C-alpha cells in the first residue's frame, strides 16, 4: 500500500484521473470543514468570518434581486475588453521582441520600466485622460495585463531553439515562411500559457478598476459591502470572482489542448 501510494510523489509522473479528482475534492471539503468549525464554533465572530450558510443566503439574495448577474456582467465586459485589446497588441509585439534583437533593443527597456509601475499610481492620470467611465476601467485592466503579457510571450518566443529555424532555412524556407510556419507555431503553446496567466491577472485587477466612481461590477460589490461590513456579501463577491477565473482558466486550457496538439504538456 505504501509503495503504491509513494509512486504518486515521483516528479513529473502522471496520476490517475480518479486520484486527481479525489484529492482535489478532499482538499475542498477539508477547507469547508475548517471554515465551518471556526464560524459555527464561535471561534471567529461573524463580522469577520461569516458562516457558510450566511454566505449561501447572501448568494441567493443577490441572485434573486438580479444584482449579482448585473455586477458580474459589468465586470465581464470590462475584463474581456481590456484583456482582448491587450492580447491583440502584446502577443505580436512579444513575438517580435523575443525573436528580433533590434525590436528587443527598442522596446524591452520601456516595457520593463512600465512593468514595475504600480497601476494604482496611474489612476489619477487615467482619470484625467479618459475620465471615470468604462474607458478608465478598461484602461486599468489593459495596463495591468499588457506589459507582463508581452514579457511572457517574448520569453516563449525566445525559447524556440535556433536549430529549428536553421533546419527550415536549410530546407528552402524563406524568412516569411520561417516566421509564420515555424516560429509562430512553436511559440503558440507558450502564448497560450501567457494568456492563461494574464487572464488571471485581469480578473484580479477588476477590483482596482472599479475602485473609483464605479456603480457596478464585482469589485464594486465587494468594496460596497466592505463599507457596511457585510462580510457575507464580500465572500460572495470573492467566491464568484474566483469561480469565474477558474472557468476561464479551464476554457483556455481546453483551447490549448484542442488547438495545439503538438504542445508537449497536453
């Protein structure tokens, strides 16, 4: 028994799907039990840690009055718009930065400079430039994801072996064919991983994006509930944000498996 169990701890070894699901479910149940123990047992006051039933009741209330769906849809529009705009620009630029030294010399210092700037420090400027409406929220999510996304795509492009390109040249391919038929396909698995990570970043920036003069969104829901110390609604907002993030992460992972069968980790 011990020997059969120890094989699950071998590095980079696959485990049965049944074992994977069992462990994942067990950890979730243990967290729920610990949460219930602390809240129902009175070890933590309800103002700081609501009970699972209180959170469930708040969820039903927010669903019934339509506010949860309205706020979730508002955040979805903001996140997807900012994420798509960022991806449309960052992905091709990242491939160029990772593959062409002259582009890297031109853009990498600027990208690294802005990558370390806290986005919250740019909010006053964004308000002056684009106002406090939807555009400001999309701009925050765009800036929060763009520079990290570009660096990750550039790293994925730079990791493509030069020998792979040399073989294509040897077989008679020109520069355009090498880029479109060798470099880009070889970079795509890394691009999909970068999109997965940056999608998670986009969901975390929604709270910052809805910090100023917002009237809807999951971030607004959490911040508004915190003013009245409605911790049950705060938990609902956090759980919904996390759940939606997991769903989109899974969708991107499935897209990678279906669209990129040559990826080594699918």
